[in-house]
C-alpha cells in the first residue's frame, strides 16, 4: 500500500491563498520512508499523520503572537521513496532539499526514518557552500553511531555516523542520549563526539545543557534534527524505538525556541502513528509550528 495515498494536501490545512509555492516562505517536504526499521515499523505513515494532525490544531501561537498561516507554508508532494533501497532514497532526498533550497525557502522535512537526515545535511551543504559553515544538533535517545546495521551503512542506526562524515560539517552535538552499544560509546569517546544525556538534561536543566552544546557549535548556521524518541514515551509513545527516561515536550520546545533564529531548517522523524491515538503526531505538528512561529517572531521569515 502506498503510505502517502491519502495524505492531506498541506500542512495546517490552509487554503491555496496561503500555500502558493511562489509566495510561501516555508516548504514542508514529506519523506515517507520505512526500510531499515529495527523495532516498531510504520514510520512511512508518519508524515501523513503529522500533516493530518496539523489540520486539527490552531495555527495561531498565543505565546509568540504569530499566525503561522499568514507566513505562507507550502507542502510538496511526498517524495516517492517508499519502495526505494536506502542508497537511492538518500540521493532523492539530497536532490529534493537542494532543489527547494534554491528557491530560498525555509525547509521543514517530515520523516520517515531518521536515516533521511544525512541526505538533508548533504543537500544543505551543497546549498550553503564552503563560506557558510553548517553545524548540526540532533535530539535523539540513541547515539546512532554504528558503522553499519542491518547490512547497510544507510540504516537509521547509523544516521549520526553518516552526518559526521559529510564534507564541510563545522560542528555536531546530540542531546537526549540514553541508549547505544558499548562500541558506539567507545567510538564517541575516542573521536571527541559531543553528546549530552537525558539524565544531564533532567539534573542540570535543558538550558544549561544547550549552552554547553552551543559552545561546541560555534558556526554560522545550524540545522536541527529531531528524532521523536528523544522524548519520554509518556509524551511520545508512537515512535520506532521508544526509550524510557527521556526529555519532556517542554524541553524540546525550549530547544526550538532558543535556536530558531539560527536554524536553516529542521526535520522531525520516527513517528509510528498506529501506536497511539494521535498524541505523538499532534506533538510533532506543534513542534513544527513552534519553529515556524519563532522564526516569524524574530522577523526572519
């Protein structure tokens, strides 16, 4: 079955006046992919669920005093990747990101597996060029530093390892970590990889941990990747690899709020919508709204 057959036409359910690609300032790109899932499958249905949830929420952000629909949010057709092997999927994602960045839109990519993120980073690198340094912050429960998993180097379990290999990467850090193999933790230590655990967030506070991460990300531009399993299952139960003792929804919102002025885009991944009653999809939709509204608040859109 085609996972995006019944996907709503656009994020937020806005009418055509606000979603014209010629005038919109934000581009939402759905990437319905689910080929290397290692626990709970169904992430290919994640983008459609997030977009559907977005049509049932208010588009006005009362805290930021922003009506996101007025910004102009165009949702592309889902990338036709659901039957592709990982390597082909990655090429298609990189090409799509590069193509849409050429129109000077702010990208919001909805997955799908976290395996899509290295391709997004590559596309951003092609667009920004050597003179505009790019750093990557990943919110994730898992290190994702395996060299290979499930007979492929393009697995979701290898996402951060592949990001670290990208040319022109100016910095990398991850927050929310509480799971990984012994080999991954050893490799991270030997290679000076910056990661901060969920326990550190709980004990020190998300602002203190984010400050430390930003000390390692002194770069001009920043990209944010959100694997929804960074959240405790109490907040986001419908994810591909849930892990107890995670971040709260407030923690993730705070990261977006603080970083929005610097972000060149973000992705939200790993939703498996069949495993709750829509709560996780709605949270993902709201996180995307927080990002767009915060950018508008700072008059960057």
